[in-house]
C-alpha cells in the first residue's frame, strides 16, 4: 500500500510539475509540523501552518527603505511577511544568517503602527502599545505572539523590523537584542543608520502557496 501511494505521488508530481514532500511514516507526520507543509511553495521558500491555512516565507538580504523591501516582495507576487510565532522567528534568524553571510542584523517585517495610535500615548486602544498599537499587514498573520518587542521598544515610529540571528544567547541582558525581538523604525529612512540598536539589511517575504 505504501509503495502504491509513493508511486502515485511520483507520477502526480511528474505530470503536473509539482514537488511534493513525502513523509517517511505516519509517526513522522504526527510529530513533524513541517511535513508536507511547504507543498505549493516556490523552491527555497518554507511553508508554515497557520490558523487559517498555510503560508510560504523566505528571507532575503539587502539594504533599502521599507517601501523598497515591499517592492522586492511584490516582484515575487508576495508581500512583507508578519511573524506568527517563535518557530517562524527561528526560521528567519537562521535563514537570514545563511543568505546574508553575517551573524546578525535587522529585517523588515509586515507590521505597522495603527493610524489612530500615532503620538497617542494615553489612548485606550493603543495601551499597552507593545500589543495593541501595531498590526500585521500581510493578511495571514494573526494574534500577538509574534509581537515580541525589545524591552526598550517600541518608540512610536510607523514601521517594524525584527532582529535576526542564528546565534544562541546564553546570558540575558535587557541592553541586547535577541532573535525575534522587534524594534520600530521610520519607514522611509535610509538603512545602515546610527540611531538604532542594529542595522536593517534584509526583509522577509510571504505569500500563499500555489496549491492546497
């Protein structure tokens, strides 16, 4: 039976030009949330299972404004991706280090400050601002699990970058950034700036898979 399923899958893949990831066993599928989840994602993109369906993500290196990064994603029929949870944070951190050739840096993500929260320190809707003042822009990311801000952030700017690294921090310090932590930035300011904790030299794109 297993041989028959594999044969059918291979023939299906060859005929339709679709790459399908096969699980080695039912137990593997049960224990590995990534099993077959990248089906329909382009080569080099990683699929993640989210509340309302699968989502494909890829991290890129490069320096530019937030609009520049969004344009790069749109050229790939994608958008700047939000960060759903710690699994996606770890993926971005590892992939950023691989594609950029550096240990750590910042990447633009798909989040922005709510218009009604600009300079509104005491507005009920925007308090606490770490969870209510910002929203995900990609149409797929939901909730606040991915809004893991640095202790000194945000500072009432419009756009958001994530600190990405594959380095493991052992001793915690509030003065340092750790993988997955966010900071807010002015959207159109040049990158490689001096008034933030890190340089922003990458971005994360996301899009729906081509097949379900």
